[in-house]
C-alpha cells in the first residue's frame, strides 16, 4: 500500500500540475485576466489534490484494526491490515492452531509402568498442554504426580527444545540418581540399548500409531553410572496423545480454497499424524505433496523453489527451516502469512509478509509478529484476511470517489473556458465543495462492508491501487457530472440571464 500510494501520488501530482498550467493558458487565450486565471488555476490544483486521502486511508485502516480485534485478532502495525488482504499462502503449524490444543493421552505401550509414571511426572515442567496431559494421565492412574515431584528431587535438567526434540532430567529416586528422558521416538531410541529387531518393531508401531492421527512421545530411563550421559538408556515405551481438530477450521480451509489462498501445514510431528489432520480438514494430500525436514535440509534453494508450490505438508521440520520455506515461496511472488509461536520461529516471522503468533506464544514471537491470534485459532487468521480485503476495497472506493469529484470540478471549469462562458464556480465555491465532499463523505466509505470479497483470488502486489473498474468510473463520473453541470449553468445563465443563479445551481 505504501509503494502504491507513493506511485499514485507522484502520478496525480504531475497530472494536476499539467492540467492547471494548461487551464491557465487556455483561460489567458480566452481573454480572462492573468490574476483571475492564476487564482482559479491554483484553487483547481488545490481542489484536485486529495489531501484528505491520507486521513481517510488512516481511518479505514484503524477501523479495520478495530474490526479485526472484535474477531479475536490483534494487529500490531497499521499497514499490516492491508497486507492481510493480499495474502496468497498461509503457512500454519498444526498443534493448537488447526487442533484444539486440548491434549489427552489415549494410548500407551509401557514395559515398565512405574518408571513410566516417574518419567511422565518428574521429567515435566507443565510448560504446555502436552505436558499437562501427561501429568493428568499419571493422576488418572491413581498416582499423585505432585507428591512424586516433591519426593524425588531434580538435580539436573536439559530443557526441551525443538532442535533436540527431547527433555532430560536426573532425579534422586530411592537414593539413586536416575536419568529420565522423554521426546521424539526416533531420537530417544538412539539413546537406548536396543537390538535391531527391537528398533524395527518400535518404528513399525509408531508408524501405525501416527497413521491414526496421534501425537507420539517416547520414554526411557537410566539407573546406572553416569546418568547424565545420553547413552545406554532403557526403553520404557510409547505414549499416544490425541489432539482433536477444531470444528471451525474445516470451514476456514474451504473459504481459503474459495478465495484462492493456499494452505501449507508445517509441523514437527510424524507424516501420518499430519496427513490424518490434513485429510480430516479436507486438504487433499498426494504422495508428491509431502516433504520431511531431512529432505528439505538436503535441497538447494533452487531445488526447494522448484517444488515448493506443490507441497502441502512439511513434517518433522525444525523451526530454522521455516525461514527457507518462506523465502522459497516469496521467490514465486507469493504473499506469505507464517504462524509461529517459539523463539526460533522469529526469523521466519520477520521474513514473511505477515508474521502471525498466537496468544500463548513466546514474547520473542509476539514481538516479531504483525498479528496475534488471541484465541490461537486458524479460522481467526482467515477472518482477518477477509477484513484485509474489505479494507483494500474501501481504500479503492475512496480514491475513485475523491478523484471523480475533483476532476468533475476541473472539467466543468475547463469546459466553460473552451466555450467562452463565465466561470461556473467561484473560488470560494470550489474550496467549499472540496472541504465538504472530500472530507466526511470519503471517511464514511471506510464503514462499507463489501460482500463476496472471498470469492475472488488474492490481489497481486503488482496490481495497481486503481483497478480497471476504477479507471473507467473516474472519467465516466467526472465527464458526466461536468456535462450536467455545464448544461444547468447554460440553462439558468442563458435563459434566465443570471450568472449567479447558474453558479448556485452548479454549486448545489
């Protein structure tokens, strides 16, 4: 919007100056006095420049921010409101955005049930809904996790991170230091003493669980010497966590498809889990439309850019890889909205055209983002895109209205000079029309609710601020208004013989 308004302002300035100079010389050749023509030309130039446009655009954007806030979206930068209307691709995570983020342990396979409860309760900071679900599962099994955490002191910790994909603690349990480990199954299995057959069986099991849409977690422990060393752990088993899809998201995805907006899921979960969610949301996913983090890492920028448009699901992706995804999409001139909530998502949020964080995101993510989804809901982002489109339509209406009004005055004055008539409007009348018509009226257009804005494809960044319809309407309205005004002036001036009556009618 900034670029387009600047370009539009330059063009309009040159056009108005050219017209004013032209009218000035035509008036002189028609025998009108130098000072009178100078005054009229300056006033026409003032009338033609829509200085109220800045106020109107700011008002429209501000009203848009307020409207988006009502729909649970907090816009942090004024101009981001308009960019939302241009979004062509939404990159979204899965957990808590497409899903409800209300997790529940629904499936387990443990070799050591007591140690499983210890890991779930002690290797746990209650930092997110997943850890809360593990805590509640222990409690549901008749064990008090709070009692365990107080009884068995933690002496060492490696917090979970999306790069490591595990959390590790060492606790004093019955006088012995025990290492407790939970995280991604393929990572945890590498720290355990497992035979090849055991690993194969575990991977087949987790693949089966993932295909049913469950989020997977592995547990392990070590009660031997050097518990801080990540090796020689004993495998405990798998935890399957269910996270239901939000009911409103399917309709939001359908609306995106209708509006020409592509949706791409970026997740750290397994392929089967992500595909199950995508299928339940009505996102068609073929074998060639899925890419994992390892494949992405091995690709060059050119290779990624060649396939990026077709990919629907990126799975087992590290936060740092999101930046590459955004860059590849932008190389195709896509306007990207990226949803992220972690510290490591900040570069991708900053790089994207619209960085989106959620209400429970880290401070760094929220600081970097342009939009915060207060209810963590994907559907809220789609609603804000709709508001962005409404806003841009209203801005186009204001510009078309202001210009058709301004050029109607110029054509009326110019037509009278060509015909050798007196000026149909006095200087004070031109200024008064300019004050009244270009002030309250164009701001009022900011309250318009355009219907069907999500029926069309997103506008491209190369698209001008005036579309084809506006370019036709402005001269059509200006010339027809000027023609009617000149006819009325002629009628009251020639027939009634009263210039003042003619000017009064034209002004009215």
